[in-house]
C-alpha cells in the first residue's frame, strides 16, 4: 500500500460514509479509533510519528475498503455479490441453491450487457451443472453455444471501448487534427455504426469514438448529432459513469454548435443528479463536473453576452481552482485558464486576461496541448493591439508569425490573422482591413450553424473583437447582439 493511500481514502469519504465507518471502527477498539481520528484530522505537513505503524494503517485501509464495498450498489457490484453467493453455496455442496443464484446473476448480467461477468457466470453454471442430475449433455452444449455468442459480443465491446480510449488519448495529446493530417492513421475512427446488430454498450462506445473523431475534424454538426443520439439511447445497459461520460461529451458538442442554453440546462441537470447521489459520491466525478462546468459555463455566458453571470462564474471558478489545487491535471488547468482568459477579455479586463495567457504560455510545452498554446498566442496578438504601441505590436506579430511558419501553419487561421495584422499594422483602417480578410476566411475556418451564421469557439473571439473595434462598442454588447439578434 502506498504511503499516503489511507489519508487519500479518508479524504474522499462523504458524510454518510464517514459516519458509518467511524461507528464501525469505534466499536472495534479505542486504539484503531484514535488512529483513525488522527489520520482524519491530519494536515498536509503534519508529521505524526505515532501513526506510522504499517500493520495498523493496513488494517484501517482494508477495513475502510470493505466498508465501502459492502455499501456499493452498482450493477457490477450486485452481479459480483451474486457470483460470490454462487461460489459460497457451491463449495458447501448446495448445488441447486448455487444454480439458482447463478441464474439470478445471469439474468442481471444479460439485462445490463455485462459480458465479462456473464462469461464467469457461465463457467460457474458449467461446473454446477455437472453435479445436477437434471443437467443433460444437451443443456451443456446449449451453454457452450451461448458462451461463444457472449465471447463474440464481449470481443466487439472491448474493441469499441479500446478504440474510444485510443482516440481519447489522441485528443488529449493533439486536440484538433492539423489540416494535413495522416488520414490513413485516423481512418479506423471513421466507423460505420450498425445499430441493432451490435450490443447497446458497443454502439455506445462506437458513437463516443466517432463523435470525438468528428470533433477533431471540426465537423461539429455530425458530432452533435451523434452525442444527441447517444444520450437519447441511454438505458439500463449503461452504468452511471457511462451516463455521465455521454452527457459530458454532449456538452462539448453543444458549445461547438453554439447551443448554449441547452448546455447550461444539461449541466444544471448533471449537478442536481450528483448532489442527489445519482452517480454515487466520487471525488473524481466531482472534479470532472467542476472542470466541465468551469470551461463551458464561462464560454457560454461569454458568448451569450451575459456580464453578470459571467462575473459570478469567474469568481466561482477562481475559488474552485484554489480548492482543487493539485487535483487538477496539467491539461485540466490549462483548459480552465483558456476559458478564464477569454472571460476576462470579454469583460474588458485586459490585465487579468493577460495574466492567464502568460500562465498558459509559461507551462512546459510537453504538458500543454498544441492547440491550447496556439489559442493563447492568438489571444496574445489581440491583447497587444489594445495598447497604442506600434513598435511592440510589430515585434509580437513577427514573433508569432515565426512560430506559425516554423510549425508549418501558413494555411491555418492563426497565421492568416497574424499576417493580416502585419500587412496593415501602419494603416489607419487596420481593423476594417483585417476584418475583410477574416470575413473572407469564414467558410474555410469557421463552421456554419443551422441558422447559417458562422461560428468557431476557437476563432470566434477574433471576429467579435474586430467588430467591436470597428463599431467602437464593448465586446459583450457585440456578442450579445450576435447571439440574440442574429448579427
């Protein structure tokens, strides 16, 4: 057991779990109860010498896990308990009772498409059947045939889930696909989904995989359609963690399609379900909800031009960053910083926006997604032109253009924008001229919404900023006009 495992486990406990285990350990012995209290109250830098007894710590750790497991009520846990009952009964030569328990486990596993567990159940049924007089050779052959079908379904499910995990890793590593990506490498993610021919959980992961593939291609309308289909198709086969995964993926497609009201409604629903314990009380899930809500609610309120809600959300997120501290991964913190820098910029606070841009650009390159760095550089260009210093502006533009050229990005929107600034930097109508260039690029780099407006969550701030400069109006006023009046 790693040194700090018991402390981490205690910290993860919710009030009900803490109360139940405190009562249990208190009845065990005063020694273990005192040790538990010391560990519970221990601060980060405390050096409590009397809690280093490895044997006592291990006992507490194992007891706590046992207590948590006994109260776990997931589908998998229910099936495993019935499997354990089957084994216990069989070992006591209660074969008929063991068979009945295995039948119950099988019914539950089939209903929820837990194929891996179902294979274990069928193995037990073959063993038990050998000791039942009424279990014939024909019954055995039927079991074998059914087991082969389940193995096939399990194989298809694992392939789908592995593909999902693979593309999730690629998204984390590179974000959006570059314009000239290796199509052969990614062709396996362009799946044909046969609803009705595959198991429901296999279809679930195939949809999740292809939705991310569409996201990486910036084909957000097809992405939205898939994530919408997935949440509408959710039934008993999908566990609550997968339920959350599907809805979080749908949030991503909502923001990419400017479906901000739907996004806020979905998030509100998820938060309410979490508070009521629908997903269990899991620190990792709570962190994930904070991460998604921080990023997407900041973007939504900014793109809807809602100043008051945006300010409230910024305050909530900045406090949340301090609360979660080192629990946030590098990728998470950079994504949240990205949303904060835009939120502050839309509110007109250039200093705070620059603060978060610098935080992103000062991170180690190996820890930050390439598209996050490029987004920060894009915003940095905008902010430079908020100051009346042409010499400094030219320096930053030149440096940015060198980066884009070095990284073979001359066909990218970021380069086109920086190049347009460079060409017009000494002209009186710089913003009008640059806006004309950007407007001509909309069909290529932005995507068309259902109402025929162009949008891109990455590049849209540039478009809005240029309009605010030309119209001499605050950004939030311009973006509010865009959202509600179809500007």
